[in-house]
C-alpha cells in the first residue's frame, strides 16, 4: 500500500519522535541506521519532510533533525501525503484513471471499504500515539 519511500518516511518520523526530549536533534547517519535505509536515500526523504514542515533541521556541529511541531498534532496521513501524495486516499486499486461509484473498476467497492478504513486510521493516529507504543515496547521499528 505504501511506497518504500513512504515506509522509510513513517519509520524515520517515528524514530525521531521516540527520542528523549533532552536529545534535541538527531543526525542523518543515526536516522538511516535506525530505520535500515541507505543514507543518501534517507537524506532525500528527510528533506521532503522538512519542506512540508513535519521535520525541521539545523546545520552545524550541534545540528540535526527534529520534529517540527508537537507530535500529537501530526497524524500519519500527513506523512503519507508528504511523500506519496493523496493517491492512497483517492486512487483506484487497479490504477485506472477514471474509477468512481458511477464507473467502478472490478474491485472498486471492496477496495473502497479497505481504503476508507485505512484512511480513517491514518487520519486519526498521531505520531505521538505510535512513538509512545515504541517507547513502552508494545510496538517495534526493527526485528
């Protein structure tokens, strides 16, 4: 459902959100290692998240990346839209250009129910929610 880029973006945002508040910034190397993503690829993903004001960054010896606003105010759908656009929320399961209630693809009605459920989950799950699950050991970013 998510592109590889989007999966890495979600993982990166969760990782940064799990860090203690005293650790103000985290570097690209640490993030890419933590999410098991190539460093150059991770850098491009993080730039997109900074551009969309989900992450912020500072340069210099004490520089790095940090969550741009309160993690409770960032929902997973914002991360998905930042990287993959809105096709997950509006697109056809088979990739048809014109697929609607009036002109459905063969799987439209079944996929629409799944898509609507996924959209609801992504729009109501905050970065804070998932980061807390990782911090208390209920959920994991790595095996």
